[in-house]
C-alpha cells in the first residue's frame, strides 16, 4: 500500500473518530439540558406547592365563601402563571353548576352543565381547543387549560376549578398541561377541604347562636317566674306553706292534709 493511501486511511479514521466524539458530546449535552429542564420543572413545582401551602393557611382566616373563591383564583393565576381561572359550584345534588367566581371579574353564570366524567368523579383533565371537553367551557374562551373536579360522597357540595389561557394570549402566559396536573389537583382538593371546614364552622356557629338565644330566653322565663312568685309571697295576706309533689313540706315527715 502506498504512503498516500495509508495517509488517506488515517485521515478517514480520524474523521470517523471525531464524528463519534462529536456524537457523544451532543448526547452528553442533550442529557445535561434534559437534567437542567427537569430541575427547572422540579423547582417550579416546589414553588407551586409552597404557594398552595401558604394558600391553605391564609384561607382559614377568610370570613366568607366569596372571599375564599376570590383568593383561590388569585392563587391559581399567580402560582400557575395562566391568564384566567374560575370556580364552579354545584350544591345539594343539582344537575347544573353556577360560576361562583371568575378571575377577570365577569358576572357569575348559572345553569352550567359539565360532562359526566367531571360531574361523577374527582378528576383533573386537560382542556385543548377543538376537543369535546373544551366545548363545555366555551364561555371562558380558553384555548388550553386544566379542569379539576371535587366533591364529597354525600354530594352535599361539589364543583370544579378551571384555569387556562385564551388564544389571544398564547405565548404570554404559561400553557397548562400534564406537568401541572398534580399541583392543580392538590389546589382543588385543598379548596374543597376549606369549603367543608367553612360549612362545618358555620353550622357549629349557627347551633351555638341558637343555643345562646334559647339559654337567654329560658333565663328570662325563670327570672319572670321568680318575680311572679316573689310578688305573690310578698303580697299574700295569709301564711303560705310550700309542699312538694308528695304533699310533704320542707320541715315535715307526713303529708299535709288537704
């Protein structure tokens, strides 16, 4: 083999080795980028979970459902960086929902009907433009988002939290997808727990208030009865003997003959 051919073969081998090294470098770079992206998603999830934890603590001090719903929407938009959100509520086993709160301030809407998979179970589903599920939330004008239902076994109260972004704002806000489902579900279940706690607190407060009223009424009745008895005794022209149901007075051993 001539020297030139040997030289060319060495060059080809060197090129192949460089290509392999470049391929390995690209794989390592892709792996590093994937690690960085995964860490970023994990950091974002940790921040969302921290926000939800803070939400659960702060919401306990709110005095009404309306305040709770408004705070929920503010938390969703802030934690998930989406454009808008809404809370839908169904009470006492009804067939329709009402929009209890909407982030952009629109007036609440009544008579909303949700698909069966949301109305009968606690699930978190994606909303994508053009799909059947999204048609049920057309009133919000979303092109992407998430909807998560909540409820109790007795169907005393149930509902759903929905959030997302409109077509005009795509690229400005975060597109909610499967990456957000876990923390979004946690927020919805936290809201449900807070609603139940508030209802229980309101029921206890109502029972306590009724008891206090009843005690006050009974106390007044006893005071009036005492006044009547004292008036009778003080104005009696003859002696009065007090006897029990057995006919025996306080200082007697035998019934008083009538």
